[in-house]
């Protein structure tokens, strides 16, 4: 078994797979790359989570021939504040685009990327758990559970926590919020319109998917426990009370799941280790920017690796090139999350957020700037 590689990518989620496909497309030999993941391909393909991808992310995946066959277009995004005047409506027609974004299943994204890599001859190790990564002179060594160690000139961590010896610079915040996720139906759906509704405890997102909506409802942990304990009919009544009547009556809900919310953003100063995607930042789901940011990470890193720079130079250029996009996206989502996580219901910061939505809607340059950051971000 080969144990020496030029590039090792830890994590075969969409970001790690996309990076591998981008490198091959740019001429990196498949035999010089290894992909490592603790999950099997079947486990990833069965992942039913709903993911929002921007128009810019669709462009990146289409260039790889890896756009999934099944997706639901978002043509409008309606942003409002419960109980307050002011809203913003972003419409694809204002930007001459077929869609602002799309809602897909995580497993479908992974499967489409896997299909592109299947015939490449790339080494894929799974299930294989990473237990440590150590820099050793001109390379890095990856210790694996129940497998021989892997040595690579450049290691890219695309999923999970950090394993390197140095302490990263880290921004961490616990929002004291829990996200409830499910799939729901209503009797008066508005095709291809997504909703982001800010309530007293956090944002409530409804994303059009198939013949219903993917729900992401962010509330205080105690509220989440109460909502999860309700039967379906009472849960839908509570949802209607928080969301309002724009979609008529909510008629059905799937199995509900919940997870705590926080912000973790890392930067590391290493010569042979890069962090992208979830290994670099996990964001609050407000505005749905986590995976989009990770795919832009992959795009920029693939371009730099393919330029022929030494690993240390690649990582410096990568850090400099991604600083603005990461900073804007992280701080935008953090600001919106903290308006509810750190203030009392009905407080002045929350009221100002509602007012600002109406202000943004009436000022074309501000609205265009917000929409473009959400649709494209900055890739370099």
C-alpha cells in the first residue's frame, strides 16, 4: 500500500471531494493524492440533511461535472422580523440569474462528486480515522487508527477538529441556541421562495425543497426541548404562531432532530497543513453560508496548489487570499446570531434588526452588496 503522497485530504464531505476534483481538473496527478475519511461511502451517500447552496456554488460544482440531478431552485428570499415593520425581498430577476441558490440533500452532493472521482485512480482510504497529524521537516505525518501512517508534503483538513501540535488562533462562541430541523408541508406553498424569519429567540428558515420546505428553527435550548416534546399537530401550531400565515396552514412534519449552535473559526500557522471547510469554520446556519464558504476555500486552494508554489508559499497565499471573504461571512452570520443569543426578547438590538431590513430593502446598493456576498462571496 502506498503511504507517501504529495497531497492528503482528510475528510470526504463535499469540500474535501470538491478539492480533489478541482486538483485533478487542474492537472494534479490522481496518484499523488490520497483521500481519508472515517465514514464509508454508503454512510455519506445516505445522509439526508438539507443543504442550501448559492448560485456561485452551483457554478463551481458544474465546472466539475458534479451538479446533482435533484435540487430545488430558490428564486426569491424573503427576510422579515416577527412583530416588527420592515422586510427585505431579494429576487433573482434583479440580478438576471436563473436562481439565487438551491436546496439539495447532502448525500446527493457527495454522490455526484464521488461519481466524478470514481475513475480517477485516486487512493481513497475509508473507513480510516485520523488520530494525529504532525509536521516532520519537509512533510507532515498522519497517524491513523488501525492503518499505517501516511506522509504527505501537504495535508488538507477539510472536516472535523484540528490535530496538529500547534495551538490555533480560534474564535469560539456558544450562542445558547438549538436548531430544530425537519421537513414540513403547508397547504398554500409559494414555489421557489425561501423565508428567513427572525423571532425573539433566533432565526427561523423555511427553504423550498421538493413539494415542501426544509425547516431550520433556531431557539433557546429550553424552548427546543419543549418543542421536541410536542406531538406533530401541536408542533405545527407553534410553528405557525412563530412564522405567521404567509404559507397558509402547516399540514405535516417529518421526524424532528436538533443540534446546539455555536461559532468555531480557526486559523493555523503551519508549513504543511491547511484547514478548509468545517475544519476551518463552523457557522451558525443563519443565511446558510457554511458549505458555500467551504467550497470557495477549496476553489482558491486548488488554484494555488496547481500554480506550482512550495507548500509554505501556498499556505501563505491561501491565508491572505481568503481573509476578506472568511471575515465578512463569519462576522455577518455572527452578528445576526448574537442579536438574539445575547439580548432579551424585544430588546433594542432586536428591534433595530427589524428596522434595518426595511432600510436595506429601500437602498439598492446595500441590497445588492448583501445579495452578492450571499450568492458569490469572494473566491480570491
